[in-house]
């Protein structure tokens, strides 16, 4: 028969099994009847003829099986038989099955979540044409770099994409604040993305007078305009300027960050030096041209950066962007979170290893209780391969059920993992457990199932029929598997200690971080952000009057003790900066204008936040717009730029300003960037100006400010009154939520807290699994040595002695695991250095605490086996064997 005919017959047999089996039985009976009749005609009696016909027919059962095997898919049938038997076996041991599935679900659930993140952020191609050609040029550049690089770069097409910035949307309902990005007109072609509706930017739409256009995100179109495609062509007021909507991006598009909802042209105006060469330096993105290589682009970029540095109208450092090179855009997007991803991936891998070790230990125990079953099956003719196949099928089925439960659990774990990473990471929102992730988890589960089931399968298939069939014997005939299982538990304890140490280090870091003095006292201060359009402050007097009026009216609210305004709140994630010039520090190539953290505040700001005055004086209401310019600096700024010299009386000013301000006071350092780091490395000082004398780099008044209010009691009524006040005073300005400054400080460590909670959950899961493993090991050991313990009690051993023997055995295993875990943690926790604060990765206290925790958990897990051993009746134990 041809293969196709055989395949057809096998499929037909699958659906006509019963009828064909009956026909086969009738045919075999017919042939036997013919033989019997022939023998009877030969002179044999009826009984002898029947006996002879059976001999002549041979092994009828074997013939029947061979026929069926030629008709059907016997491999599949045997697999189905094994699966059905495995299901019945698991049903008879529900407690064991539940523990094993839960262990695997915990390990595989974390891996399912991590596979989703890794797939979305590292593996899945960027949603652009030929993403492997996309680059990000390291370093940051002013807008003047756009035409310079575009005209001179031979290996890449260059585009510009500014960071996420706030934009006010007004004129259509309540004013709201959105996040947007200023980009070059060729941004979308270089990126390899297309608009879904309308058109993209055209060449020349970055020129003054032609830049009044914008592109919306699909999410903004749906949320604000009910998805109306006719929004394209409408004129919308953004930041006080009418802009025409020319296009809408496809759903899911987000660049340079996930919170960006609109894009406008980055205006390139050489006649406006402040904007053209301004301080808001941004990265360049690029696409390799056909035939160009990354190596050639990396050779060209530093030369162009050096040539561009010489075009600045003011001194720039000789090493400015000297190491600027193109890097793959994918690497740039995940660069800041790669360490966290690797850490999470390693952690879920360790948890899975612990879970597999735990299940292997449980299966080894179960293999002992099934020795008689395996012996009986072997006595009935089952070979060792057949027994191995059955046991491995059970392990694989257990793993697949654990994978299904793990995938369901992974949905919740994924949301936890996402909280550890910045919400603005492109692609993070799209991370989900899809069929690809489910397939990867299933493959991992089957591999793990075969791995942890192999040793128990070999153990159970090594049958000594004579010993196993003895009525009372439950003792293993080999000590190898006991030693193997002990080694598995030791490895499990060691891995658990590694996770416990990691969690302990992060927990202690969080404690050290929370105990860090931020340089100010939040107290009962609340804050609300008010963001008028910049055009509202065209005249300085208008904005000064707005915020003076807000302060006066806030003070009239019952429960308010003090009020002030500032352009930012420390630790709120927004750090205004400005380049400055200082007396005694002229700008040169070796010492260009430094960048300072820049705070514009009113008089009561320092007293409200309890920022100590170290020298000189605070601002006063007399420091108004027409008064002599004054400034405050931080203590570290004074030490850095005027070491050993009294800075009071020194002069300082933003680089583009004409008027100088005199330093009238020095205040304590404030941690404005994060609790772990006061300021980023590129910011070398802190400058405070009175709000009435402050402004943008081009000396325009600051429009968006934060109202700070110190209250006697923070109530919902007071918050509502403050918000109503802000909305009434600035009716066309978006008003943010009223937040406690203490909450802002707490939220600044939110990412770290999330990472710590994830690690604690890993460590807690590992500790639970280790406890189950130790308990299972000692219960198994107890079952193996019941006769010996009964004999010890019979000859005079006390109950306490028996219990202490159990504890000694279990704690010995735990001790070896602790030794291995300390060595592993000592080597691996060094990779946590970048995430720790105020603590070394080899902190002795944390290592000792983790070891004590493991010992305590081991003692709890050993309590039940020790009690059972102490209650063994020697008479019953000796009779049982």
C-alpha cells in the first residue's frame, strides 16, 4: 500500500475502531474454526482438535495487536493511554498534585511575564520599516545641529526628536495639559513610520511662519475628539498658538516616549540665537543609508561632532560630544532598563530552578511509594523503557498543567513587573502574554518536566522484584537516590538564600534611602501645578500679579498658614535647569558655562519647606521686579565655585541675560533630582532667584508655576478650595491635582519600592518552596527509617533524642545549602551595585540575616516530621517490616 492509503486506513480505523475490532475477532475465530475442522477430519477428537488448532494459530493476542498496530497510530494510542493513567494517578493524590502544580505555576508564571517583557522590549522588531538601520547618535545637540548634520553626513539620514514636553490645549472645553515632542520634518521618513490619516510634515515646515502644523496620536484623537477623522484639517490652539492638524498616527505609535500624544515641527530659525543654540539639547536619530555600515557611520560621527562644536557662537568644552557615535535605536530605548530586565530575568530563572528542584524532590518521594506498583507492572511484562515512558509522561503532563496555571498567574505578575519599569518606555504598554509567549512557556514547561522527571523516573524504574514485592517493605534498596535528593534540596536552599540576600539588600537600601535627609521638611505642605500659556505672561506684571493674588487668596482660606510659589517641587521628577555665568569664572573652552538647577521662588518658600539658611539672608517681599537683582545658591555650589571664599556679594546670572544678580545667601543642599542622588552629573550647582526677577533663558517671565500651601490639617474641603481658587484665578490654564509634598517625596522612590517588592515576592516564594522541599525530604527520610527509629526507641532512645535526630539531619542539609548560597550570593549580588544605596553588595548583616531566616524556616518545616518521629510506636514499626 502507498503511504497515503496506509494513512487513510489508519484514520478510518481511528473512527471505526469498534467495528473493525469485531470484524478482526470474527476473522480470527473463523480461521481457528477451519483449523479445528481440519484436525477433526484428520481423526483427532474434539478436545484434541481444539487444542491443536490453538497451537497452530500461534499467539492470537499478539496477532491481534500486530493487526491493530498496522491499522492505527499505536504511538499516539499508547500516549493517550499514558495520559489517561497519569490523570487517574494524580486524582488519587490530590495534595501532592496541588503542591507540584502550585510550585510550577509560581516558577512558570514569573517566566511567562518576563518572556512578555523581553519579547516586547528586546526581541520584537521595532514597528518601523527596516528597524535594524535605525540609530540614535549619543550625546545631545541644539537645533542648529539639524541642518549641519543633514547637509554633511554621508552615511546616515539625520532627524531630530525632542523629549516629552508639556503643551496646553485650550479653546475646546476645559483646558488640559498634554505631552508632546518637537521633531524635524523628516522625522517620520527617517523613523520609517507613516501617518494613518492625513499627511506627515513636509520639507520646510520647520521654518518660521510655516511651522503652524501638528500631528496627533491615535489615542488623543479618540479621547479628545471621539475618533473623528475629520479632525484632520481643523485648527487647534496649542500653547497659545493656532496649529492646523495635518495628520494622525496609527494606534500604538509612540516616540520618543509612550506619553507623547502630539508632534510639532522643531522650528529652525538661525535669526533666533537663543532658540537655535539654546540649552534644550536633544538627541539625534538617524537611519543608515543604503550600502552604509555601522562602522563607517561610527567613524564619521565624531568628526562631524568636532566640526560642529567649532560653529558655536560661545565657548564649548574641547571634549564636548567627542565620543559621540551612533548606536542601534533598540539598544538606546532599553538602555536605561536593561539592568532591571536582566535582574528580573535572572530572578524568575532562579525561582523556576527552585520550583523544578522542589517537584523533583516530591517525585522522588512519590517514586518510593510506587515501588510495588512498578514491580507489579514489571512482573506483568512491562519493560524498563515502558516504565520510563509512563513516568516521564506524568512529569510532562504535570509541567503542562503547571504552565497553564502559570500563564494565568503571569497576567497578574506582568502588571507587577511593568510597575518596576518607567511607564514612558516605548513598547511597554504593548507587552502582553500572547500565543508566542504561551508557546515559549509550554516549551519551557515540557523541557523542565522532562528534566525534573528524569531522576524520579530512573529511580522508580530500577526494580528489585523480590524486595519490592515484600508485604511490609517500603525502604529503598539504594542510597544513591537519597543522596541525590539531598543534593537537590541543598541546591534549592542555596538558590533561595541568593534571592533572600538580594531582597534583603534592596530592603536595607530602601530603608537607607527613606532615612536620607532630602534637605527640606515636607510637613503639611500641599502643592498644585498651574500652567498658563506662555503668551499670558508676555508682560511680566501680569504673571507677577497672578501669583501674588493666588498667594494672598490662599492665605485667606481657613486652615492655611503659609503660601508660596515655585517653578518646581524637589523630587517631583521635573528639574528645571539653566546655563549660568559667574564672577571669577569666565567662560572658556576649558570651562564653558556650567548648567545649574534653577528654582524661581517667592519669599516664604524656604521657611515653608524648612530649608536651612547657612549664610546671608533669605529672599524678602522687597526683592521685586524693580529691585536690585539677588540670588541664593546651595552650600555645595558655594564650596565648588568659591572654595574658602565668602560667596556673599559674588555675582551670577543666566548666560543669555544682561543683568547680573548678587548672591545674598547660601542655603543647605536640597536633593532635587532623587533621594539617592542630589543632582545629575551634568548639573554642577543650584541657583535660586526671586520669582519677580526670574525668567526663561530669553528673560521672559516663567508662566507655569506650582502653588505651595502649608496647612494646619490636610482635608478634602481644603484641597477643593485650593483647586477652585487656582481655576478661578487662572481660568484658561490647566490646573493639576492637589498633592501632599510628602507624597511627592515618597513617590520619588516608587520605582525602587516596586523593584524591592518584586524581589521580596521572589524571595518569599523561594523560601516557601524550600520549606516544602525540606519537609518533603525529612518526611521521605522518616518513611525510609521508620523501622530503625522504632528499634532505637525499643532499645531505650528517648522521644527527645529521636526528634533531635530529625532536626540534626534537616539542619545539616540546610547548613550545606546556606554555605553554597553564601558563596553564590557573594559572587552574584555584585551585579546589584548600581541599584543599591548606602550599602555594600556584600553587607555582612544582610547575609547573616538571610542565613538566620533560612534556619528558622527549616526549623518550622522540620517540626512536623520531628513530632511524627517522636510518636512512632516501636511495636507497630517492628511488626510493619
